[in-house]
C-alpha cells in the first residue's frame, strides 16, 4: 500500500509540474534526477555499466555528457526563441 501511495503522490507532482510550468521542465527534472541516480549508484555502491569495470568507462561518461548537453541545449533553445520552437501537431 505504501508503494502505491508514493506512486500516486509522484504522479501528482508530475501533473503539478506540467500544469504550472511545461512538459520541457518536467522532462528536464525527470532526466536529471535519473542521471544523478545512476551516477550516485555507481559512486556509492560500485554498480558498473560494463562487465569488466566496476565504474563508468569512457563511453558511459561520454553518454552522461551528451545527456547534459542535450538538456542544456533544449533549455537554451526554448529561452532564446520561445515562439520559434513549437511542437508539431499531427
């Protein structure tokens, strides 16, 4: 029951974030939280992503950097030209 209540509370926070801000902010928060969770897991518990290394390898750190660059570029593009960056409706 506790897990269900926490999951419901998490959904309320997601709805609140999308309603008060926009989906980009919600996506940025979620992606950043997940990325920090992975990095902290590797740092604290030694969970590695490759079978031969207990920590991140060169390729994994490149991917971490790409995620942060992607988030940063989305935020910059949205703040510089809010009228130009629009979602296409099908």
